[in-house]
C-alpha cells in the first residue's frame, strides 16, 4: 500500500464498509421482524417473566414475560420508520427553503434564515412536548417533532452549498445560454449539492433514532402495544440491579445503530468529497 493509501486508510477508510455493515444489520433486523420473530413482540407471559437467556428465550424475557429478542427486532422496525419519515420531512422542508433563500437572496433569504434560527432553538424534545401537550403522545407526533427539528439543519446546509454552486462558472454559463432559474436549480445546483445532503441525511438518520429512543423513554414517543427501544429502556430502569440485561440489550441496539450510521455518514463524506477524491 502506498503512503497516500495508508494515510487514507488511517483517516477513516474503514468507516464506509463498517458503517454500511452495521446499517445493513439494522435494516436486516427490521426486515426480519416483518416476517418472523421468536414470539409476538407484545405477547405477555407472566409465569416466565425475567427469564434468563436460554434456548427458549435467546436474550431472556422482561418483567412482563415478553421475549427481548422479539422486542429488539420489532424496535428496529420502529426506529427505521421514524428515521426515514422524520429525515424525509426535514429534507423536504429544508431543501426547499434553502434553495429558495439561495436563489432569491435579499430580505427573503434573511427571513428564511431567521425562521431557521427560531426553529433551531427548539430541539426535537421541546417540539415533542409542544405537540404531545396538544395532540397527545404517540409515534406520529414524535416523527413530526423530529422532522421539524431537522428542517433548519438541511435549510442551512442547502443554502450554503447552493450559494457556492450558483456562483460557479457552469451556472453562469447556463444563465448566459438562456436557461431558466428552475432548470438551473434542478439540472446544475441539486446534482452538485446532493452529496452533501446525502451525508447529512445519514447523520440525521442516526440522530432521529436517538431522539426517538429518548422521546419513547420519556413516554412521548411510541405507546403500547407498539414496541420501541426507548420504551424498553424505560421499562428496564426499575430492574437495573436484578436484571441489567433488560437495559443492556436495547441500549446496545441504539448504540450500534447510531454508531453505524455515523460511520456510514463519515465514510460517504470521504467518498463523495471531491477534494478528497482529488488527493487519491
């Protein structure tokens, strides 16, 4: 391996495959839960509560006799659902507002950025408290809260990268050729800022999973009988000394998912950054 290649590997060359493997594990667990779980995730079995890991219950059972492995698999499905929809909401709103601010400039640009600053001041937890106080707790309100919290992040990123693209020579040439604003945005700006948006979406996906777990832990997210890693952690807190595995397994699921998606985002950033590609 050349010296440049060695530096590249030390800088995080393993991030992409390792992150992709952990993300694939998360997706695989969610997909498996759609067709099979050892037991129904919400099924109670009081006579066998707090069972130790065994052939009957590979990861044991919780305080109500529910199979932990089944809950972990079903919780992966909820985490992916929340992450995908919340990131899609934030991406859709943020990219639209960021492109509008970059293309129009002036007072509209300032107004959109001030609106983003205002929304950015309220994290997902505060948005969730606001929504649940009005409409009640639930996974839909958690998704909406996380999506709204994501929007200003994508708006700022889109505005910054789009302004750089709009000032480039190829956009000036397209304008000189008579191309309209919408055509320039869709044909020239969006394809060039897409790598940055993909990387940020991957990172926000990880944050969305963590936020959903936190909201469910506080009772603001998924409600019974829907299974969530955050609810598993909330249920486990009274049994930490007697059965710490009740918190270890869902906590490990959250940690590995967030870690894997962050690694994937770092790897994609290295792979898609043209400056880094030029150094190879």
